[in-house]
C-alpha cells in the first residue's frame, strides 16, 4: 500500500529533520523538547547543531552535557531508539514535531 492509498485516519510519518536554511545569519540550530518529570518540573533536552562541528547534547539544566561526532550521534540514536522502543508504546507528549530554532 502506498502513501497515496492510505486512509485519511492513518498517521502520517513526520520528516526526520527540516532542511537547513542556508540564508540565515546564524547557522547554529537548536532542537529542544521538555520531558515530563514525576516529582519536579519538566527536564529540558537540547541538541545544538553547528556546521562543521560536533553536535552538542544537554539534558537537564546544565547537568549532563556532551559533544558527539555525527557518527557517534547516529550510533547513539540507533541504540537509544531500539532500547526505548523495547520499553513499550511512546507516550503522547513525544508525538510532536521538533522545530529548530536559531537561539
């Protein structure tokens, strides 16, 4: 069954990423999402993408940070996606499109 033949009620897969905007003055892009927390406020997760540089990952308010090469980020994505998928269905709050910002 092709995408054109899917019923209107079928979920539409979101694109993996937005195309980079070559015309921007700020080439860095930030992808952010807040994860709910049971006992306190939500936890921010941010990934910074800078052309020709390692990706920068921050989880929490500055508590856990690391730089990743693109290959390391892909490997992390693959391992993490498989591991998290094994825990069950994704929660509703995760079903959003994360739009990049320049700051």
